[in-house]
């Protein structure tokens, strides 16, 4: 048992010595590259820290509806109510229940909204409405 421990200790010390010698060789041969890498890593960390620290995080203010866009697009009050509910992710049946109209009326409102917003799908209509500040 003692011989196994002695051999393993000798092998461990030998491995550590070889790793140290390899480290010394690598640091001599690639000294310039190592310094450049350390400088680059330092400036990268400094840039990330400065960007995180100096960039202001603005709290979004209260939503203000773009009345001018509503008028220029010709969106009626009922179509706007439909658009708001659509932006909340409601289905046609849920919108119909909320507005107290039939699902066919909702489809008509949506078709007109798609036409006025130049959209072909629900998601596209909501995206364009958000870009125009029509819905939050």
C-alpha cells in the first residue's frame, strides 16, 4: 500500500512539475499575445460596466393615444374598441361578447381595420397599431 501511495505521489508531483514547465514555456513564447488578451478583456469588461452604469433606463410614461393617426386613417370609435380588444389578445368571440355584437360584426370591423392599417393578419395589425401609438 505504501508503494502505491509513494508512486502516486511521485506521479502527481511529476505532473504538476510538467504543467508548471509548460506554463513557463507558454508564457515565454506567447507573452505578447497574453498581454494583449488581458488588455482586451479589461477594456471589454470596462466597456460593459460603463455601458450598464451610464445608460439610463427610462420608465415608460403614460400611454397617449395618437388621435391624429386615428383621424387620418379614418378609424371609427367602434373599430378602435375592436382594435383595443384585439391588442389584448382576445378572440373574435370574446371581442363580440365584450362589445355586445355578433361575431360577424367583429369580422367586419377587423376586415376594415386590416384595410385601414394595410395589414393582412391580426398580429400585423396590432404591430402597426402599436407603431402608430394607437394602442399600448
